[in-house]
C-alpha cells in the first residue's frame, strides 16, 4: 500500500487566510473573546427580498455590538474588532476603525441619557406632558438623523465605487452594523 503523501514533500506552515487568528484591533479585548467563532464574517443578505438578484449577488458582513468593554455611558457601541476576509478586500483595517469609532461617537452623543441636550429635552417633556415632541425634534432624534445622513453620505461618496454599502442602523435596530459586500467576493478594479 503506497501513501499519497511524499515524505520529501515540503510542509506548508502558513494556514489559509480564513484559519489565521484575528489580530486584536483594540487591546481592551481579551484574547479569549478575540476568536473567529465570535464573528459571522458573511451571511445571507436579509435586507433584500429572498430570491432576488441582490440576495444571490450580495452577502452581509455583520459587526456585532460591543458588550465586552464596559462603556461609561452604557450607550450602544460596535466592536472595533476587524473581521478580516471578505471585508478586507473592500476596506482597510484603518478605514474600518475610523468608521466604527465615528459611528460609536455619534451613538454616544445620541443615546447618552445625561447629555445636556437629552436632559433638557427630558425636563421639557415632563413639564409639557411630552406634547413638545409634536412641536420640535428632540436632541436624540437630531443626533440619530445626523448619524443616518453620515452613513448615507459615506455610502454615496466612498463605498458605492467599491461595491459595498453600510446598511442603515435603524434597519438593524442598532443591534449590528451590517456591511453589504458583493458575492462572489471580487474587488472592483481601480478601488482601494
């Protein structure tokens, strides 16, 4: 009986890209949490009708909420952990971190209950029996709309030419930051 493995054949030490451990983008993350099983690097696109061409041609890279690092404000925040492939084909780690930090900062401004804008809105709301909600837009709503316009502008000006799209956070109920990528994972020519 002969073996199909030659004893003199070279041994490949580098695992495939998918099996390499994640690099810690944020040192606050303990190594026990920073493993690939935590991330769903690409899933079917649930933001388009099932069976449509977009459902076949796109996938979602899902960035989860950050429950590991305690934040002073206890506002929604997304993990700064770079998921790698396939997102690395369309966005660098620095661009990803810039996006996450900007989104987290804007979420902090909108959802922090003791921010001056939210405190003033709460006091006025109590005094008027919340009828003020019909007269003007609250600080929280203004900040959430600013975040939505930031994501929309980023999609139009930067990500459209790369073939990717950040899904509206309102659509995901702030539970995840979903980035739509083309499938099969092929970077458009002349990008990045």
